[in-house]
C-alpha cells in the first residue's frame, strides 16, 4: 500500500492537526509515514495544507503533488487541487463551505456538511475531524481500532478535555450517511 493524502483549507481549520492524526494512525499500524505541513504567512485565515503519505515501503519524498485522497475544506483548495487528484482517487468536500460539485467523473466524490454538523453538535472548530472520520470510513486507509490510540498521541496532556470532543467528531464523520 502507498497512499498519498492532501488536506487543504484555511489556517485555523485544523488542517495540520488532521494530518498529524493520520500520520500517527499509520505509525501505530506499523506503516512508513511522512507528514509535511505547509501554511501561509497568517496562522489563522491564510492558506494551509498538509501532505501525508502512508506506505508499506520506504518513502522517497514527502511531497504530494498528485494525491490519491484529497480533503478540501474550502473552495480555493478544491479549485486548486481537484485536477491534481489521481484518476481513481477520492475527493472529500466540506459541502457546508463549498457550494459546487466536482467536475470529474474519474474520482469518487463525497460531500459532507462537516462545518454544519460540527456546529449543530456543539463541536465548533472540529469539522476537520468529521472529515477525517468520513475519509477513514470510505477509504479504509487505516484500521478503525487505531483511532483512539492516535488521538491519545495528538491531543496534548494540557488539552485532554478535547480528547472526547475529537473522538465524537471522528465518530460522527465515520458514521455519516449522505
């Protein structure tokens, strides 16, 4: 297995956290992983994306130019990366923030109103983890049993109050039915 994932959106949407979470899941599963964050000059509100590779083999470069999986958290990200996604790949879209559909027919596309779900469930700011939960369910990229272990790795001890909220968000995404 060699899966290249690109998560993209605005700073403040938890893009880098989501990527780190996936990288830890891969490590727990005994895979080779890379995690390469990229963000604009503004910490919040600027552009942000994160490249993650999960592989059975050594990874030669951490750069993801043509992802197998794209998670687009805003319209500029979908516009920029839609055509870069590999044929046969998967595109996950936060349909609360993106009001257009994917033009391609050679990829699987999932529309998840993650920001609305997060708001409705009192999980403001956790749309990223709803998207990750849905992506895990539809891609099968990492075993479900690794979710809690990985969450323990990425939620710092000083923010343990966020552990249950993040787990709830992932579960909502995992169980979301379009």
